[in-house]
């Protein structure tokens, strides 16, 4: 699973997120590439929902 596919599965708009918060987007992308998707979800559990609300797909 790619980071882009992961964001789609979490209903987060990739383009809006990358454009509005490029540093955080890049941090998440790099971290995602180093972890299993489920581990990433657990690691960012409390940040995913607010991000989804801001950049709803």
C-alpha cells in the first residue's frame, strides 16, 4: 500500500493536505514508508481524524 492509497482509504484529500501543510505531509509520508500501515495508524491515531475533517476527500 502506498501513502497515497492510505490517505484515500482514510478519506483524506492528498492534494489539499500536501498543499496546506507540506511539512507535516512530508513527515507523515516518510514515517509511513518506514512502518506498516497499521502501525502508522496506531502511531497517528489522534491526528488522523482532525486531519480527515480538515481535508475531507
